[in-house]
């Protein structure tokens, strides 16, 4: 039916020693606090994927059953809908985490004008990339919700004794199309995350901050 998606995460970089550049240090603090806040978003990924796998297993069981096994189909469909509701809760937690992280990140804008020319250029690219990343995440969250709504419709159809093959095929196509959209936006989000991680490293180098990976 679908394959599990991979989400790219922000890199954590630790400052070694203390730099005399106050502006760079202040920006570092906001950038790394952003990563810290996003850890709540990261923590939702494993349970989310487990619920996706659980739904996939339930779906596979349902399609192996015949129409005269409606009691089993109904029971499995109800369990699948429960996984959908639980994922919606995780998506809300994700969204709140990302909104808080975005608010923290926005504070780096206050320091850009005080940078030297080269670091300023890199910082501007970094900020633009991150803002696009957060915007893309908003689209991803909405697309996930829409996809889960279509999943729910599918399982409600499975429980309908009057279900026709045409209606089932149509809904499966709708589900697949909605998930294709999720995949497309997810890929863009991952690309922007990777770009941002690289730009953040470049920025730290440009202001000569001595940092190490976690």
C-alpha cells in the first residue's frame, strides 16, 4: 500500500570554548536552542512509524478476507482507524514543536546586520532556507492530515456491507494520490533540512566558531 517515510533532522553542534564574537555566540545559542526545541518533533517519528506499520499490517489482513467475514473486517478496520486517530495526535504534537522552534529561530534575524559581509551572506541564505523549511513542514503536516482522513474513509468503506468494487478502487486511488503528495512534500522537507544543516556549518566556520558534532 505504501512505504514508510524517512524524515531528516537538524544537526546538533556543540561550541568548544568561548568565542570573543558576541553576535556569533548569541546566534549560536538561538540556532542550537532551535534544535533542542525540535527534539519533541523528532521524538514523534518512531511511534508514528510504528503506527504506520501497524496500519499496514491491518490493511494486509483485511484485503485477505472475504466479504462473508464482515465481523473480522469490521474489527480490523476499527483498529486501523484507532491508529489513524493516534497519528493525528502525534501530528499535532509535531506541529506545536515546530511552531515553537520557528519562533525561537526567528530571533537570529536580529543579529544579521551586525555581521561582517561574508558571514552575513551565509546567514541570510541559512535563514531563507530555514524559513522555507518551516513553511514546507506546515504543508507536510496538512498533507499528512488529509492523507489520514482519506485512510479513514477507506476503512469506513471496508465496514460497509454495500461496498462496491468500483467505490473501493476509487478510494484506494484517492488514498494513493494523497500519499504521493505527502511523499513529494516530505522529500522537499528533507532536502531543505540537509541544505540548512550544511549552511549552519558554513556559517559557524565563517564566524570562526569552534564547534563539534554531538
